[in-house]
């Protein structure tokens, strides 16, 4: 495990996708066991990929035109941390509702 900037960007994306999958599985099993399973809940996660993950990939593709080399990287990490926090809060709320 190294700690270069590109590695941290990769770890940020892994955290985003990992927490998204954990949240998806919790919601899936909760709906399945309650008998209220509706396949349309998957559309919310597809929207999250479009609204949250795709802009991070756009920022990565624009790094070559950033004159400072740091502005878009900072925006990338701010966006990545915001997405991670969103999913952590969502997961906590799912467990609080079931209690």
C-alpha cells in the first residue's frame, strides 16, 4: 500500500463504491425480508452513480487542463468525502429505523 496522490484518489473511489454497495445490500435485504421488495429501488442507486460518481470521473478526465494541478484534485477529494459521508449517514439511518 502506497500513499501517493493517485493512490488516495483510487482509495476514495473504492470507498464511494464500497459504501454504495453496502447501502444497496442493506436496503435490498431489508425490503426483501419485509416482503416489500420492489425492483424500482435500484433506480435510485443508478441515479446516485449518475449524479455523484460520474462527476468525479469528469473531474479526473479534466486534470490535464488544470493549470495548477491542484484545484480539480481538491474538488475531487471534497466531492469524494461528501459522498462517503452521505452514505455513512444513510447507513446509520437505515439501522436506526430498524431499531
